[in-house]
C-alpha cells in the first residue's frame, strides 16, 4: 500500500488539489441564491442524537446517553461560527424533541445580517398509518411549530417506502403545502435513481422543486452500481446529494480498532469484516498523516471532492472542531482516485424492499413512543436539561 501511494505521488509539486465546488449550478444553489451564491453548502450538522426522551437516553444513544443542552449549544455555535448553515433533523428524532432543541437554539441566536441564517431541514416519516395529504400537512405544521419557523426552507420525505402510497403521492402533498406557504422546497431521503427521477418529474408536474437527495454515501458504498447510478441521475437533474453516515458509523475514523469493530452493529448489519477495511483504513491513515489531519477529515473531504455535502453528527465541541477542520484543506486528485479504487460496495439502496419498509414501520413505532413520553411531560430527561 505504501508503495502504491508513493507511486501515485512521485512529485508533490505536480499534485493537483481538487476544488471543492460544483462543476455545474444546482437546484439547491439556485433555490438559496443569497446564501450559496459564491459556493455550495460546505457541510451539514445532523441531530439524530439530539432527542431528549428516556428512549433517546437509554436506547438510541446507548451508554453515552443524551447530550446536555449546554453541549448541544456549544456544538451548534461552533458550526455556525465556521459558516455552516444546514442543520438536519426529523420528526422521528426523539419524537420531535430534536426539532424542539434546534428551535430553542435558534431563538437564542443573534439575528444574521449577512445571508448566513440557519436553514433547518426536517423530515416526514411515511409510516403505514399515515396515508393522506392531510397527514403530511399536519406533520409539517407540527415540525415548523417545534422549530419555531412559519415555513420550512426544505422538508424531506424521510423514505419513499410506504405500504401503498407512491413517491408521487407525497410530492403532490408537498406541492399543496407549498401553495399554503408551509414550505419552499422538497428534499428526498434514501431514494434510488428511479425514485429521484419520478420525484423530480412529479415536482415539475405539481409545482414544487425537488432539490436534494439525502442518502448513505461513504467509502463503504461508493463502488455500488446502485449508488453510482443514483449519483449520475442527481448530477443530470441538478439535484444535490447530502451524505449521511459519511464516516461509516465510526468505521472510517481513528478511534476504530479491531476490538471496537467486533461490537460495531452497523458493520454486522452491512456484513463487513475487519479485513475488508484494512487496506482502506491504512490509506486513510497515510493520507491523514500527509495533511496533518484526522482520518475523519479525509473521509469528509473525500465526500466533498465528489460534490456531495457531508452530514455529520458530533457529541462534543472538540469533535465539532476536528470535523470542521476538514473545511480548511482539500484532497489531491490522486488521493481521491486512490480512495475511490478502495471503496466498498455495501449500499443501503441495495436493501430488499421489505427491509426498507420494515425500517419505516419500526421508526414510526419509536417516534410514536417518544412523542407519547413528551406529551406526558417526560420528554426531557435530567441530563438533557443541563444548561437550559
């Protein structure tokens, strides 16, 4: 591996940096011209682990528990100070308590005077017991209220999977809400190339822009034909891609080792063996050392080099600072090409339809349980309230 790296980099002075900017204008940039006039979105902060219920504390976040309000505020402020404006949440994260937390942080933030206002992005979960346009509208109104906004800049369809409703049905629902002034644009999540094409066509028919697809996109799945077809489709249509799990649930970071790997649930779900990661991780480490950076920064910049917006989750201000340091440097083209060649093929878009639908059902049950706890006054555990 060392010899391969050296053969690719015989003369550092001849190496070419990859400019992390979109080659063509995207619907995302056109939709927010004042915010992204000079450059595309740099990064987005995810708040999956920002829920505050007992379920978040004991199950979703495992032994780490929930973030305190002061920790969340420090992370949010650190990202904002670096110019990050995209913040991703969902009604399913803590049954809406993640949305509430973002709303509290927004309320305390000074007004922006340079088109740098935070953009909150939430999601509708199409669980089987929600099957009408009214269900979509009711969920959107509730999310907006929890986040303290009157209109959602972007509202996502969390999954195209429903027992009997098509993706076109939900695009039509979103268009109706747009006419009522409840949202500006629609985002997709976990959509394949075919589903993206259908959604964009439906958006043109019903009158709502479909501007982004949020998918699992990392070095663990880049060489999947399904993922590459989806990316090519998005490029052709001008749809941006937001990459969740860009660090592979920690599998692509410095902190992972063989002992921790043996207990890593995502690795088991994707049927990844430690030997599958060995060459990729060694090259990540080599490139990180060359740039005096962390492996996480390399993985994030690899996403950015593919014109993809990495979505990251952080649990501390220190972790946030290390993550954001990726914005201070770029990969060389040869480094990206080497990483491309070593990427795996474990793509979630290849999952059977029944498994994807089962995920939506289970997520809906968890969301309902969290929401019930919140309605009963049990939505904020003691640890989460620190710093409120």
